[in-house]
């Protein structure tokens, strides 16, 4: 049965999508694991990152339709031999209205029940969440074995971090007692800025046991990943160096 890992924080620009995509790539391409990536954000950025396709290519063949049917099997798209995708596009924004209008059942467990149809087919399921504490994020946490809290070195993200971890605890209490907070992945916006370094150190002081040792720094190669993708990208090897260290830590924790 797959180990399900979510990446989340209710703050945009915190590298959730980039990290989710890179982790899915490394686990499948370098560890030889069978991986399903789940795009749970209606922006569809993970879909675009992994496939290099416009998200509307997947119209009506997305995670939203899978959630409505509570069966993922016919909505899975092959990315590589070892990496599959449940895609997303704008219509996923209708998920809350469908959930409260048409669905009858536990609204926190729709994704968990949907993934049960394919969970034995994978080693890992990686979930990218939207930048909000809404129904998609709650469903992701309720379906996960572990969650990584993303932290970029900014005041707004620092303010969001405690509330996100509190939400994880509430999900543990009410919907998924087996959810593990794998840790906090810290990312420097600019390693030359003293305020960035101070926030990184502050998070370590407050959440020492939760912080991953690996600290990400922004690089041009990773910044161009959305353009160049994972195939025939001459910058990929160098760009993934620090992410490999993080994936090693993550595997050991989960």
C-alpha cells in the first residue's frame, strides 16, 4: 500500500508545487519507486510542471471527476513508466460547491476514499495542495500518512505556519489519527538577506524537532524548471542536488 505524503501551507509562493513535483520525480526516476502525483490545486501548476501541457488538455479527465466518482482509476495519466498523475484544471474550484451541494457522506474523507481504488498500485502518492485551508487541503491531510509543512523565509509565511500545524493537529483528532507531521521544510528566498536567515533560525528555535536539516535556497535552475521540465533539461542534475538531500531525510522520517 502506498505511503501518502502531502505538501502544504496556506501561503502562495512557498514552493509547494515545485517541491511536490521534484519529490515525485526523484522517487520515481532515481529511487525506482512507482509514484502517483495528485494535483489538488485548481491552478493546475503541478499538472503543467510534470506534463509540460496546457491544463485544459485534461478537461473533464481530472482529479475533480475522480472525486465525484470516488474512483481514481480511469482519470490517471501516465507521465513516465514509474510516474502517474491525477491532473487538475480550473473546474476543481467547484469542488466545495459540489461537496456541500451534492455529496452525502463525510466531507473530509472524499479524497481518501477516491485513492483507495489505486493505493495498492503505488509505493508513494504525493499530494500538492492549494494555498488555502479549505476543503481540498483538509481532504489531503485526511488522506495522508504524512505531511510536510512548507516554509519560505517571509513574515506572512511565518504567521501561517503555526495555524497550518494547528490544522494538522485538528485533522489528527477528528479525521486521521495516523497523520504524521513529517516536518517543516525551510526555504531561503535570498541567502544574502539577514531577515531571511533570522526567520529560518526563529523557526528552528520554535520547532526544532520538526525542522528538516536540509534548507532550500532559490536557484536559477529550479526557477526555470517550470519552463524546461524534467526531460532533456541540462540544468536538472545540478538543480536537484539539495532536493536529493531532502528526499533522503523525508524517506527516513516517513
